C-alpha cells in the first residue's frame, strides 16, 4: 500500500537548497519514492494562519520504504542541513 510523506516547510534561509535538493532526490529514488508535489502555486481553501513557504509530497510504495528513506544514514546530514535553514512539519500517511 502506498505511503505519502507530506511536508509543510517554512523557509528561513534558502542557501541549503542547492546541496539538499539533488542529494535528497537521489535518496528518495533509491528507496522507490517519487515527488508528487514540490512547491508550486498554493491557495488556501480553509483555515487560518501563515501558509507554508513550500509544500512537498513524496509517494513511496510502502510505509516501510518511506521509513527506510527517512532513516537512511545518508539522509541524516541532509536533515541537519535543512534544519539549519528551515522549519518543517513532516508526517507519513498510509494511502488507500
């Protein structure tokens, strides 16, 4: 069953993106995942508060593969890099 990693990102300093983007994309692919949403136009339909700078949705074949991506030792330095320039809410959701 597919699994989706859904992230709401608030950017503080975008300088980390040049390194993070290509390396993370390769790791997502390594674990069978793909980007479904990466940025793009955004419009609020409900709710209040600030919109995130970026919304990202990754699709993986399974929860196990999504967790393997996130817990991959090669991804750990990318997490630290991202945390230095942004705030992220990330959830993993099982699909239908």
